[in-house]
C-alpha cells in the first residue's frame, strides 16, 4: 500500500501533457476512463488496507477510524464504478446518473470513541506506521481528485470530483488528529482541555 504514488504513474503523463494533445485543453474520453481506472484501483486497494488494519489493531480509536474510512472507500468505489460503466457506454457524463456520494462520518469517530473511553492507550508502532501511511494516501487522494476537477469542463464532473476531494480532506484531517492523540495522549488531552473539546 505504501506504493500509492506509483499507482498514479499512468496519469502523470496526462497531467503534464500539453493542452494541444487534448480536445480544447480538456481530457479526451479515453483519458477520463483511464483516470477512473486509477481511481477505482486506488479506492479498492485502500479499502483493503483500512480493513486489514481495523482487524489488526487493538486500539479502539484506530479500529473505529480505519473501519469508517474503509466504508467510505467502498462508497466511493461504487459511485466511481457506476460512472465508469456509463462513460464506457456513452462517452459522456451520463444524464441519468445522479450525483450522489454519501458524506463521511469520520470526524464524528474521534468524539464518539473518546466519550466511550475513560483513557486512550497510546498507539503501538504498527498503529502509527499505518496511520502515517494512510495520511500520505489521503493527501495524494485530495490532490488527485482536485486535479481531475480542474481539468474537466462539465460542471457536474467538477462538482463530483470536488466532493470526493473534500471527503479525502476530512479523512486526512481526522487521521492527523488520531496520529497526534495516539502519539502523545496526555498532551493531546491537555490541549483539548485548554481549548475545549468543541473548539471553543
């Protein structure tokens, strides 16, 4: 899983391709499908990564966080797959495909687990290694979907990929906070007590 950057390799040439090689500076239909193929591969491999770590870890926060993001990745995969099927048939944004991607509840996981736990055990080396790998994955996902939203012209495409980028951003933020908590629980709780758990 740490090779996610390599899975973006097929798109790097496209992102760097001169505008003259595209139709009106926009990606051709084949390149759209190539982008979706990469996205589908990433979403499924990341889901497998998150499920494996949810099963492996004994830390309650890590378990809940990994499971929630795994569920989100499956939702993304299913919506992207629907889009891929329609694009293969019509070579255009499908008029009948609703733009529906379920939002993520990942930012609620931290609050829920903390309320259920009297104290949070620190993460072990494997937990922290998995979290840092996941943070890197999500950072690249943010950029990947953001870039797709910038190079397409259809407003529906832009909205779709912007939404996916925003969800990846929520994953990234929640994983970073989880990493901080599991690295040094005492300092994290002191900081939250100073600022208030509601951010006030």
